[in-house]
C-alpha cells in the first residue's frame, strides 16, 4: 500500500505560514509529515473554503500532536 494512504490529518490551518512552520518542525523532529490543499490559498476565495491539512503517518499521530502541544505550551509561558 502507498505510504500516503496511511496518513491522517492532525491539524487544519487557515494560515499558510503557521502550517509551514508546523510542517517544518515535525519534519525536523523526524516525522513523515505533509501538507494537503496548500495550493488552495493561491486563490483567496478558495482558501477560505478549503483549509490546509497537516498529515502524518497514522502510527505517529499521537506523538506528533504531543510535540506540537509542547510548542504551544511554551508559547503561552513566554
């Protein structure tokens, strides 16, 4: 089976920059992550209707979410 078929969405974004930062952070920490529907934001009207989806391997979803949560908690502390 193709690897992307085993991916699951862990977050959705309406902000391209935030989506790209989360993607880069997960990839830098060894996760196989991708963004879907990123091109929908090239057209402002379509971007409002179609969020950017951050996906990881199903078996890594819990760990990826936990890692992203630590970043959000650190942001709140500063």
